[in-house]
């Protein structure tokens, strides 16, 4: 797709999003149907991240499929009309090599290029794929110089975020999403880096989120963590951020492993606080990112620390954004390393548009 076409389609999608949206109704999520796509809502993503090792070498990986509905084309009769746009981001962090590999793709749904099944998780875009299987998930993607083929096995039930899967993302009721996570996925497979195939294993995290309206007009972006703890627990924390850096809205969850099994605690608004510590400035965009945070949650005060400072992704050729997303360690209030997962920060290079 040409750069002109990208700008045209992204512009059409942005214009179509102008205006308000009704609040999402509370409803019971139904599976496997809700593993699949929801083309009636404006935006959706399947977000898979994880930590891998090959002997002494450590890596992070990320593959995300995004879907955007373009309401302005709904009435068009042409089969070429871009009713649904599909984007995908791919990244691998080489911890020892201090390097982030990343790539991006986009296409309109259909035509044998982009596929999003509505009955279950089955996403594909120009050779990249993410599919739910009987035991978990399978993903495969190859780009210039890097890629992977991974099998992921579920070890825990789904984690419904917010109020049984309805997750508030702002002060207004319409600022919400349907949202569930699948933490503690056991991973095995092959990572390819500069032509070398490495057998890898590790743990991963999957988020699936869909919404009609997500960001408050005051929000320029968000800070988010999804952390697999070594004892089997799972921590989610996020905040929506104003232009001056203050918190507009926050939330999260903690699923603890206890003697009575898994117990989930959902944070109330205001119970999660992010405090920036060490910062890093991108030499490319001059965006200044906190690469170390103290995150206060009802479970504990945690420190989140990036394993590699430069994990900034430039996706201007697809979703039009620049953001930081990378492998990070989690430390408890006693300074003990207790987990590993991903930190995501958006809206630092420029305000995020959703």
C-alpha cells in the first residue's frame, strides 16, 4: 500500500471517529465467540507479549493485531471499500545485544491478505498470524532479520478485567472497553535472529480488548504494565495521562496465587498510582520516556524497570503512532525481583489519537 493510501485511509478512520459514542452495556462475555473479532465496534486489538530465553540469552517479543472499523464506508457498495482496516506490529528485544527489532504491516480486511475471524481468535495479515488452539495459542511471523514461531499453552483461566470484563478507561461511562487477559502462558518454539534459529522457552501474556470509545479528550496517552509474577500471580496496572503528566484515570487488577487457589482483586479508581523515576530520551523523536517507575497498587508498591532503555517503536507507517513498549522487570517493596513482563507508554512523542 502506498504512503498516500495509508494517509488517506488513516485520515478517513480518524474523521469517522469524531463525536461521542454510547456507553457499552455490561454483559457476560461468551467464549469462544468473544475470542473472535467484533467488527460492529470501532477498535479492537489482540496483544501478545512475553519473555523468552535461549540458554543464557534473554529476549522479549511482541505481536499485536489491531482492527479499526471505518463507519464512513459502510454505505459504499464497492467491494474495494475499506470497511475494516487491519494493522499488525511485530517486535523482538535482544537484551544482551541491547537492540530492538520491529516491523509493521497494514491492509484492508479481505482479498486474501488480512483475516480476522468473528468466531474465535484467528488473525492473519500478510503472512503473520495468531490463532487460538485447543491448548492455548500459536503465532508465527517473519520480518527482515527476525521472526518467530511459537506455541503457547494456557496454565490459568482467563482473567476478566474491570467489572467482569467491562473495563472503565475514563471518568465517563462511555470510556470503557470489553477486556480480558490470559497471563502465565507457557511458551516454547523458535526465534530467528539474523538467520540464526534459537530454541526458546518462556512466559507470555495476551490481552484482548475492544471498544467503541476509549480515550477522554483530556487524555494524551497511557502507561500500562502486564506482569507475570514468578509465583504464578498476575499484575495489571494502567493510567490515562493528561498533557501535563497528571493522572486522569487509573485502574488494574491483581490475581494472586493463594492456598485456596487463584483470587482476583480489581483496583478501584485512584488506587493505582504511577510515579516516574529514571527517564530516557529517544535520539530519534526526542520523546522523554520514564524507563523506571514506582507503581503503587493495593497489592504492593512495585518498581518496574526496563531491561533495555531503547524499546521505542515507530509505527507511523501503519497506525500512525510512536510509542514505547518493552520487556521490563518487576521488583516488590523489599527490592526483590518478583516478576517480568511488559511496560507500554503511549502519547510521549505526540498525543495518541484513538
